[in-house]
């Protein structure tokens, strides 16, 4: 290990790396029974799956949980195939060290919790998993508020957090933590990928009105989309915050019609997006004219699950996704791993997986693989194994886990709701796959400023 790596993990004192929270001595000098938080001592290891099983994002949470359970089966060598264990490759082309025999010879078990799409509930659930159930790693979440809170808790507790469906810049920006990692893309990436497509579809002279979820994901996504579209010529008419889980957004739609805007940007997710889009269509925005042009609605981030909830209202709506289950079939071998996961998930559950499911499954495998490569469950060893790790075969194409902020960098999918879907699972079409180079930014970009990873922590 280089001196640079040691100083990233802690503070060098007399040639010994000291952990960030408390002063954790190397194993040979400690008298504690365990070398790090929840060190596995038996023949099993426990994961904590913390997802919204109730609340506005419950559909996303349910699909995440399905995928996590499938990942555990595959890690333990169960099920009718091994899914992405067969396609997962390192940058040099060699395959993952995961063999379906658990992790470092230990069988994987798991516990679950309900974040309720609420920050306090998410922290309480994660804390219980760590303190009562002995979880070595926490993963999940379909909302950036709970994800940021749980990531901070995991940093304090000395366990790894593999973020789930969190899209806010803050997760790997101002609220980044050394013990936290995010595979999902972010608000900036959505703006960088969407803006050129919006310009081609609707022109560079539009007036946009924003309805934005009132929490950190909404703020950073609104900022990312408005800055990217204003840079190409759009004007922002107004930005209005809306409460999470409002249910009926009718009162927020009415002012849009008198605002002078010709484009509504719905920075909503999950059930909120389904409801606000439905309200907008009911108020006639899809048929409206403004400034001599057809009124348009944009949803910066949405999934097949949300499209299913929105039904015909999603037709023609542009947005972005982290992944789509049709990627490999439509865009070729660059996205190998997609079909392996879709087939495995489909055999178990009877329908294709969402981006929420894909992210959860991939994060579970990435953590397990890092432990195998590190030869240890020690969080600091896992951090080292994941930083600047390059891999392929997990459905997104070549991907990098950047060391400076623990953000994954990969291609971004731009989608549009289908006008004539073949069935309830084929509701969006892939418009473009934006190359990773177009969505990459410096780790200290202004939209991500103010954060510091700090040092990894391996003990409570």
C-alpha cells in the first residue's frame, strides 16, 4: 500500500495508518475482540437492505428488495443461474473473483428495513441493522434525503454504505463520505445528457417552469437542469417547491398556465411524479399552446415503474435513466450483463427489472467483489479496493468508481415515453445513450462543492 493510500485511509503517525473516528490501532496492537465493526466471526455475514417499503417511493423500494434477494441467492450459489457473476469483468478482462460460494467462504444472510421515504426512519432502521443485527454493510434507499443521512450514520458506525437509488449531487458532493459509494448517476449527469436532446427536440428558445420536490434531490436536480438548459438558450420563468408525498398537485399546476412558460419541468419522482404528471395532463397542458408553440412537459428522472403508474400520460415525455432493461438488445455488446440480469430477474419474478432493481443488484455484487479482492471485510480495505476500480459487464458499459468522490462514471440513458407500447413492461424507448465523457466533471465542480470524503472509519 502506498503512503498516499495510507493517508487517504487515515493519518500517518510513525508509519502506522490511524483511522478517522477515534484512534483505531492496527489489528496486531488492539486488545478488542473484533478488529472492526461487526467483523464476521462465524460462517455467515449479514447485509442490511434498507429500502422504502411504504411512502411515495415504495414501488421503487419493492423492486430494489427483489433484486437484493436475487443477488444474495447468486452470491450463495443458489437459483437457476448466476446472473451477472458470469459477465462481471475487471478492466483487464479477467472475471470477478465471486464464485457463488458466499464471500470469503461465508454464506450471505440479510435483514431488511423500511425507510418509509423518511430520513429519521431510514437512520433508525439502519442503526438497528448495525447494532442489533450485526450488518457489515448497509445498502438501499430510493430517496436522496434518507441516503445522505444513512451514509453519514454508516461513516460514524464504521460500516460501508453502498448507496441505492439516490440521484442528488449532494450524495457524492457536499455530503460525500469515505465509507459511502454510489453506483447510480446524479443530477449533473441528467442535465448534461438531457440538455442536447431537449434542444434538438424542442429548440433553444423555451420558457421553463419548475415544480420541484422540496428536499436535496429536488434542489440539485432543478439546479442541474436549469443551468444546462439556460446554457443552451432556455429561460427559467419560475421555480416552485412542492412537498414530498403531496398526493394532489392540482393547486401547483394552475399557475403554470398563466406564467408565460411553454415548458413544465417536473422534478418529482416515484408516486409524486405519477400524480403531478397526471394532474398536468388533466389540466390540458399536453394540448396547450404557449408562445406560439406546443406546450411540453419534461421529467428529468423517471423509471419504467413510474411509467407504468403514469400510463398513457408518459407518452412522449423525455427524461433520463441510469439503465434500461433493453440496453444490450438495442445498443449491443457494450452493455453486456444487461440480458443476464434481465433473464435471471425475469425467471424469478415474471417481469423485467427496473433501474432501481439493477442498481441494488449491482451494488451488492460490487461490495462482495471488493471484499474478495481485499481479502477482508475491514471497511478500510474495502474502500481501498473500490477506489478507482474499473469494471465492465454489469450492464452499463465500462465504469469507473472514482477515488476522489466515490461516484461511478458511465454512460447515461435518455428515454422517451412510447406512444404505442407493446405491453405494460415496454413503456419507454431509448432515445440516446450519452457517452460517459459527456457527463464527466471535476470532483470539485461548483455543483458538488463543499464536501470532503474525510478518512475511512472501521469502528463505531
